[in-house]
């Protein structure tokens, strides 16, 4: 009984794999059709968006740096001075 179950599972696996391979051309044609529907940005939009993104990343890095500096001052220098007993 086990041998029959294993063989049917193997046939199922290979059958699904073969069906997946046969569907590759259909998948490719659908991808090409969807990519034709995409509205691509022109060069000016791409440049503007890239500059805005770079500015945003630099700003976010500066904010994180300030938060890190404040947390370092509080945790490394502030808290130990509370427990120094001086």
C-alpha cells in the first residue's frame, strides 16, 4: 500500500512540475501584456523623484543621528551619574 501511495505522490509532483513548465510561455506573454500597460515616468519626473528621495534619506539619517546622540547622552552619561553616589 505504501509503495502505491509513494508512486502516486511522485507522479503528482512530476505532473505539477511539467504543467508549470508548460505554463511558462503563457506567463511570459501575460507579463509582456501587463508591462505594456505601465505608465513609465519621463526623465524629468525620474530626476525630480530621485533628488527628493535622496534629500529625504539624508534628512531621516540626520534625525536618527540626533536621536542617537540624545539617547547616548542620557543613557551613557546621564544615568550613571545618578547612581555614582557623589
